[in-house]
């Protein structure tokens, strides 16, 4: 046993991990922002702050379809990698799109870096035939999914898991409820997840069975800093 070294400073406590929810452009309600913020906090235990709204960057605009390229938004949002570890999730009411294996410009609800620092989620495709509350829950579930990608979670085959790949079906988003035990176990002891006795949404009436991914136009490359799409809705 060695004697304590006089005068040696105690190691600094690790910096808390912070995720910023960053509104981009107009059309988001305070209720949307608050609900998404609460959902991310309750799943991952991150400190979640709310950024001052910023305009959508013109450089991300895709003129032929009058929408914004999600990966350009992510580049725009990504924090300086030299700083303390921070995460950013952009939120927008505008339509966003990305390139998939079969489509050069495919409308999506969300896109995020896998094991990276930034993602983006849009309300634009959350609203079909659903109440205001239902639309907000869809948005927050996709936000939890995209933050899962940022924290290193890949797609999961378990029906009802929030990391299940929606593959273009909003019904899959609706059926998502919680992170499954395997996805929770991914974090091991590196991240203490909050207790899950209170989820921010009700359990769906029925968990839809997963279908084979024939014809899926959603791509995900399991490499660092690749982009993971989710809940792509064809258009
Ligand atoms: Zn899972
Ligand atoms: Zn995904």
C-alpha cells in the first residue's frame, strides 16, 4: 500500500454529458420541444438543454424537392469534436430527406450519426391520421431512436423496441414502446439508465410483429460516424 502523495489534486469529476435539443426553423410548439426533451432525459439520463431557435441553413436546402438534406443539417449541427463530449439533436417542422440504397432523395423522419454526436428529427411526417398528442409521441419516439444511434445503438430486431427499424412504416413507430433488454444491456456499466417504471407514453394496444425487410430502402452502415436513417417514409 502506498502512502497518499501530499498536495496531489483529486481527479476532476467527469463532465456531465449534455445533449442540446436545437430547434431549426419555424413551426415547432413549446409542447413538442418540452415533450422531446423529457423523453430523451427519461430514457438516457442525459442533461438535456434547449437551444435558442436557429434558422434552417440555406446550404442544406434541396431545391428539386423543396426540402432539407438531413446529413447537411447534421454537419451544420455537429459540435466541435475538440470540446467536451456533447450531443445535439436538431428538431424541425420542415421535411427532411437523405440518400438511400435505392433512392437519391428519400423523405425521412429522422437521421443520426451512429456512435457520433448529432442527429435531426422532423415533425413533417409524424402527422398522418393522428391526434396532436399522437403526433407528438411519434416525434419523441423517433427522437429517442435517433439519440440511441448517437450513443451507439444499432437497429434491433425485437418488435416493440424503440430501436426497431421503421423501414418506412409509421405503424412501427406507433408500436415502439421501450428499449428492449438487449438494447439496454448495450450500455453495460458505461451509462446508468433511469429506472423504466414510468415511460413518457402509454403501452401500445398491440405490438405489431416485425416483417421481413424485403425492399427496404433504409440504409445503415455499422461504422463509426456513419448515418443511420429511421422511419423513412417514401416520397
Ligand atoms: Zn432493442
Ligand atoms: Zn434508425
